[in-house]
């Protein structure tokens, strides 16, 4: 097998059916990437600088912002590099790293959304015990657990993909290294591995989704028991941002990895949504729907003004 493994680098062909649009795509990717980094860095700064936001919900939101900074950074710099007229080559090791970190961060976010749903479940269904249940220790364990299980899933998927021999061709008909396109380049039968990876990704996504649905079913039931209309409105408002982000995160997974017949153009469009648009929208979703996030920067600036006057 080692003699068969001849490929030392791959050639990224870019987004299918976009020949001649390199300049427009460069501007588009650069804009999305810039605003993604800016928005998530602002969310992080706001959470760290405002003591009012030092709660479990914002702790997990801060980790989501960190993931949303690194997630598009897996593929975007390389895309921008070759869209600007540079080499489209990526080394074998670089391709392995790209696939691993893409799935590590993606799976971590998937588990993180599940933890955030659990946090909202405890906050709304058990408000008097919330601080006891969601202690600093528990929050730290849950946050580390999301990364740990994300790493296990990514390691499993990456090992399965690159245990196959790649002896040519080396042209990746995509803009980054991902499982569906890499399997088409393997010099071996991939039907069994495709089924295993389909089950693995499907089981992880379905498990997280069912846990989230269970949490929110209990939340909706508890909210409907609230007699005050204002109380119900505030409770629904707290959860609406999270639900919007969940829908944006899970839809691409279903469309890309669980479709029976891969469609390169659909996959590319959905991947751009997943890699760039969703991480860019998350800061807007959470800030526009959350009064504490919106007003915290103003309070921090007021405090800084008071300190400068003293």
C-alpha cells in the first residue's frame, strides 16, 4: 500500500462552475471573512469586559465566538490566497490538517449548541437551582467536553479518510479538502467507508438535534405555564437567538453529508453559507435579539469615561 501512496500534494480547483469570477469571489470571501472576525471579536470583548455578562450563557456564547473565528479560518485564507492569483496547491499534510480542523471545530460547535440548549433548559425550568446546577466547575467540564468529543469525532473521520491510498489524480474539485471530494480521489473501494462516515456524522448530528429538541420541548412547556404575558415574551426572546443559530448550523450538515447523491454546486453553495455566512451572522443574531449584549458596550464605555475623569 505504501508504494501506491504517490500523491504528495493536491490541487484545489475552487468552487465548481465559477471560472472567470475570481475577482468577485475574492472580494466576497474577503468581506465575509473580515466581518466574521470583526463581529466575533467584538462579542468576545463585550463578554470579557462586562461583568454583567459573566454568566454560563455568555461563557458558552464566548466559546461559540472563538469557534466562529477559527472555523472559517480553516479554509478562507487558502481560498483568498489562490483567488488572488497564487498557487492552488495544498500539501498532503495541509489537506489532512484542513479536513481535521474543519470537522473538529464543526463538531465542537454542534456539541456546544447542545450544551447551550441544556443551559437554557436549566435556566427556565429550574431557575432557583440554576446557579447550583450550572456552577463554574460544571461549565468548565461541559466546555472542555465539547472540544474533547469534537476532537474524537474529527480524528475518527480524518483517519478513515486518509487511511485510503491516494495515487492520482490529485485534483480536488472543490475549494478545500473535505470528506466527500477526497473519497472520490481514493485509489480503492470507498463504499464501506462512505457508509461508516455517513452513519458517524448522521448519528452525531441526530443525537445533538434530539437532545436540543428535548430541551426546547421542556422549555416551551415551562414557558406556557408562565401566567404573565411579559414573562412569556422575555423567555421566548431569550431562546429565539439560539434556535435561529441552531437552524443555520444544522441545515448545512444535513444537506452536505447526509444527501444520497452529492451535488458539487449545491455543496459549494451550502459550504459557503456554513463556513462564512453563519459565523458572520451569529454575532448579529445574538446581539440584536439580546438587550444585555446590545447595552453592555455602552455601559463599559461609560465606566471608562468615569475612570478617565477621576
